[in-house]
C-alpha cells in the first residue's frame, strides 16, 4: 500500500516555496511605491449637508455617511480631485446650514418656488420620487378613505408630508399629524404603534419596509424630482460639474451612479469602497505577478507530480514484484529456505516455518540452520556440520538430493525429509544455497506398508499375517485398536482373525455386525468416521468399550467381488490424516483379502486332505476287514474239510460269501463316489415333480418290498443341474429311509420343499428308526454306519453330502431320537440360481463384457 | 488270581471277526467266558449295565476287554477314553484288536492308556497264532487286577 503523500513532499516543494516568497516580496515593494502620494495635488474642499434620505444618503450605525449619492459624489471627487466633507443633521437643519453658508451643497432637494429664492438647483434631477403611505403589515388600511381620524407620522418640513395633508384635505379626511425628524423616525413610530400610518418617499420606503415589518397602502401621491442644490449664486460651477456627471451617468448603463443606486436600493448594506486609481494599478500588477507565479507554481507542481508519480510507480512495481515473489514462495507446498555461505538462514517461506513448527520467519532468519534443524540423525546420533550435505552443496557449488535424513522441529521432534540443495549463483560467484524440502512421513508410512506387504508380515516372529498386519496398522496409523474380520455365513456375523488393542494382541472373538460401523463399511470399499463415531453407533459394543472417537474400515473383497471380511481401526482420538489412513488401508486390503482367501482355501484343502486321509484309512480298513475274514475262514475251511465237518464247512463258506459281497458293495459305492464331480452330464432344467418321478422309479423295488407309503409334494419348482446326479440325492435318501425303517408297521416317507428364511429347503422325512442325536454328526462320514447289520458300505449319505456340496448347499438331519423317525434336510442354491432361457442371455452378456 | 476265570468282553462289529476270536479261543481251549457286543455304544452299555445289560449274572464285569477301533455309533477310542477315565473301570486291561495299523490309531490308543495294541493279520496262521499268544499272555501269564 502506498499513497503519493508518503513521498517526501517537503523536499519536492522547497524550490517552489522559495520562489513564491521571493515574488511576494517583490510585489509588496512594488505596491509600496505605487501607494506613495508624492505626485498628488492638494484637493478642493466641498462641504455637503447630509440628512437621512435612505438610500440616497444617510448616517450608518457606525456614524459614517453612506448611500448612492455618497458613492456617486465620491467618484466625482476622485475624478475632479475634490475633498468632500459631510455635515450631518435633520432636513430642516440642512436648509438652515445652506443658507448660513455652513455647507456648500445639499442633496435631494425638491423644487419649490420659495426654496428657489435662496437656492440654485442643478438641471438634471437626481431621481424622481413620490410620496407613499405606509402601515403595519397587519393593518386593514388599504385606501385613503379608511384614514378618517387616524394618527399619521410625517417628517418635519417634508415635501411629501405636506402633499399628503393636502391630499387628505381634498378628500375631506381629517387626521392627527405627528411631526418627526426623519423618515426613519416615521417608520419607527408606525412600528412602535404610536401612529396608524406614516408618509415617506418611495426611495426610502421600498427598501426599508421589510426591516420595519410595514407595507405600502397603495396610496401614492405627488411624484416629483429631487436635485442637488447650492446656496444662491455661490456654487454654480460645482452644480454644473455635477450636472455633467449626472447627465452622463443616468444614461450610461453601468455607470457608478446607477450601480450604486441599484445596490443601495435593494437594502444591502455593503460598503462601497472607492478605490484609488494607483491602488488599482498596483493591485492589477500584483495580480498579474501573482498569476504568473501561480502559473509557474502549477507548472512546477505538475512537473514534480509527474516525476513523483513515475518514482512511485517504479517503487510500487518493485514492491509488487517483491510481493509476488513472496507470495509465490509462500504458496508452495514445499518448504524453501536460503542459506548464505556461513549456513545462516537468509530467507524462508511459510511452508518452511510451518513444517518446522515455528510461528514466524524471524525465528529462523539469521540463525544457523544446521544447528537449528539438522543437528542429529534419525536415531538421535549427532550430525556434524562437516557431514552436512546442505552445507557441502554450498561450498562445492553442487546440487544435492537427500531422502534418508530427518529435520528437527522446534519442539525437538524429528520427521523424515526429502530435500534438494541448489547453490545460488550470481555470475561465477556463489552466494549461498537454496534448500527445498518436503515432509515425507506419509510417504514413509506407505513405504513401510509396502515393505510390510512384500515381507508378508514376517518381521514379527510368531505372529500370523493378520496379527502382524493388525499390529502394523495400529502402530503406523496410531490407532488404539485394529481388528481384522472374516465374514461368516450371511455376512451379519464375523470372526476376528486378529485383534490388536492397547499394544497387545487379544483373543479372537465372534462379532455381530448389525448396528456397527463395520456393517456400514460392507456396502463400500472404505468408510471413515473421523470423529464422534461412538455417538453415531450406540449399539456397537466394541466402540463403547474402547471409548472410540474415530473409526476407519475397509472391506475385503474376494476375487469374484464378494465381501469376505474387513479391516477396522478405532482410535480414542479424532482421526487427523484421513487420506493417509485410507491410502494405507486400501493398499493393504488387497493383500489381506487374498490372504483371507488363501487361508480359507488352505483350510478347505486341509479339510479335503483330512477327508482323503479318512477315506484312505476307512477304505483300507473296510477292504482289509473282509479280506481277513476270507483268508482266515479259508484256513478254517481247510481244517474243516480235513475233518469233513460239513456244518462247519457251510458256516465258513457263509462267512466268506458275506465278506466278498461286502467287498463288492464297497467297491461299487467307491466307484459311484468317484464319479461325483468327475463325470458331469450337461446341466438341464428339470421340474421337481419330474425329478421325483424318476427317483421313485429307481427305488420302486425297495419301496414295494417294504410296503412304504411315499408322499411327494406337488411342486413346479425348476431345478437346473446334472440330472442323474441330482436324482441320486433323493435315491440315496429314500433308500436310506427304507433301510432304516426298523419295525415300523405303517412305514411312510414324505418328500417336499419348504422355505426357511430366504432359503429353499428340501426334505425327506420318514417315520423309521430315527437317529440318536448323539450320533447324528457321524452319519455323513465315509463308511460310517450306525447299524452294522444293514446293507451298504456306509457311503450313501457321504455321497449325498458330496453332491449337495457340489451345488453349494448343506445337509443336516433332524430326529427326535431313536424310534421317532428322521428328517433329512438340504439346500441346493446353485441348482436354483439359473432358470429358463434368461440364463443363456446373461451368460452371453457377461461374456461380451468380459465378466464371465 | 482267584479261582474264577475272568470274563472277556469282545467289542467287534464284524460278526465274522467275532466268530474268528470265539473259534480260536475254543481251539486253544481257553475256557474264559466271552461276551460279545457289536458296537461301542453296546460296549459302554455293558460296562455301565444299561439297556439290557443290567443283570450282573448275564453281563458280569469283564477282567479284560478286546476292543475293535472302527465301530458304528461309538468308536473304540471313545470307549477306551471313557473306561480309562473312570476310576471304577480304569484298571480293566484293554487290548486293542483292530485291522488298522495306522500310526495315528496306535498313538491315540496308547495316549488313552490302552494296555496293548494288536493288528489283525491277514494271514490265517498268523491270526490264529496271535490269538493263541494273546490268550496265553493275558489269561495265563498276566496278573489281572481282578
């Protein structure tokens, strides 16, 4: 900001002022010379009788005689070198004085024959006047007839007064007349209510009526001329002179006489100065000189102003340029500071001050920056200035770039920094160095997360990936608690894979997600509540328990886009760097999701391996068992043959036959088992009713021989899948039901479908032996049989379970207990997913978009 | 050893194998009474005198148990665990007689304090020899707690 008045005005104006002082001195000298009366002749004295005849002539309150006669006479006196002296008195006194020779001249004298006897009159009248009757503004008098018996003031010996008395007489009106000294006294008497009306002449009445709050009645009379007059035969020359001037001035438009009359007649009481000729000359000259000086001054001032403006502009643009440089420096996100060759800070920008934790640049400028911000390494060991890359870059005139050091803040905490040092050159000379730096804490955190991911969390021995990750996130983002969840079933429950809280790993828990921020997260990839999260989710027990203020969560997506878990972080404080937290969670969530999938797959693989192991074990046992039987009884058979023990022989043979039959069945079932998932027929649509007809046809023999009543629910539901494999489910279940019917007198099997929540559940219910709930978990295992007496190798239900699982379903059995029948229930989500032609359209579309 | 020969409880689901044991005892002239149950559930019922085994005369307390591992309902290991963890029954010697030679089964059996573990041989003479030796060892030489 600047204004021109800030620019040293005294200095700029000094020559101008000196000049004007000199000119003034010169003019004064000139004026004094002009005023000198050295060449003037002694003037002739004229005495004039003055009386109050406003505005022609009157005595003002200051005692001076004024009026337009006086102005005109003064002009005449100036031109004719006369000296005028006024003798003031009443009109009557004036008449006496002219006769006694006390005065030379009277003004405003009306012509009467008796005055003509002792007076000479000038030929040109001074002016024409008439008498006028004045009353107070409020008076009712507006014509002469209303004047009967009124008191009227008149001036003593006044021509006008006399004329009014004559006029009244001619109308037969009688009035009481009060004589006073002059017109002013007449007006004063009316104003003071001593009289009802008064007579003055028009020259006095018009300008003065307002002053006394009077008005004219409109009664005018006796117009007459008034003249200059002198004593008889005494001053004829003076009268002739005055006559000449009057004649000329009365016709001349801008004459002094008419101007003065104009001015006085309007009641203004300005003084009319009659200026001497020499003074006018002097003033004119002085005015010219002053104008000249002013012109000179104006020119000079303009020149000065122009120069000043240029300087001011130059300064302003310089200031603006400095301002812009400062703004540019302060607007960069990078911190910048400059050092001289001694390592002393010469400037620094706003980012530098802020990042280093100072309040003002003055705290850094002039200081040794190495000692202030660069005195130690990240581990706290001292960093000597001889090892300081910044200082070296100045001395060696080389650019430097460092990413693995720290700077120290004013509070003696450090932060990782990336900085660049560049020498400042002027020509060949190095003036210092400019250092640019950025706080790379965020980048370091991300890098650490990268390192963590690349090492799969192995830096913490004895912890699995999830535990190590929870610890890593908590430490890196300063969170009080980090949980990694694996979703279960319908996604409303989750098991934790790791809980890191208060610097320790905690035991895993199961957690209901409804009403928690975790539940909210699952609809999106990342969700953050930087503050007030506890109040937003009053139901979330974990948040309440932790007294959490902020929350951040990231969903873990499976390879096929399903939410399978989440990472949740909580803090008792507000989350400051939301963006950084989100970046890190996004970064780790991909790897974490794949780890969840991997561990899930590993778990499933383990299950499968165990199943295979169990299978191998069971097969080896179940095959070995009949083999032992056969071989042993072969031995007995040999003995019995030798003894010719027919009964024993028969028995041995029976045991051996049973064993071989058992082996055959076992091998058959194994073959069927191996077909599941290996031999796949093309999937087709089949209604439930059709499928059941097919199933019942295959097991018709067994049903009939046991006399079982089979009820099938009529249902138009369409199943989609490998038809023979689907049929096998019901075949085995019906077979199983018939087999375990026990001694039921009215055996019955019900087949149907019912809805359970969102799921479609199939069921096969019988009223047979039922299952001891203690053993129900075993029945789906390979070769598990509850009744060793029944036929079959114990693979039937295991087979059903495998087919159901192939369609992503599950199977379970409900039984009230032994003898109370059992109900096998199962779901087949995959067989219900796609129906009709629509399925093909969907597949085609997805193939085009590349999602398939 | 008192005068009464001990009762042997055979828990075996395969009737053929039970017949082998029975026949072998007969051939070896082992006169001990043999009680046969066909699954683990029955074995426990027998030992705790439940579900038709309540008569002490019909179901006397065994002095030795021959226990198969793979049985329906309750398997051999479960029976073993139950018996060995019950102070009333824990002293009864339990000889595992099974087709399984799996290391896991052997380890598990001994972990649960099985007294012996025998694998049924596939060979006839070996099987008969085993059963003979078993009889001599456990019934003639071995000191029974009962």
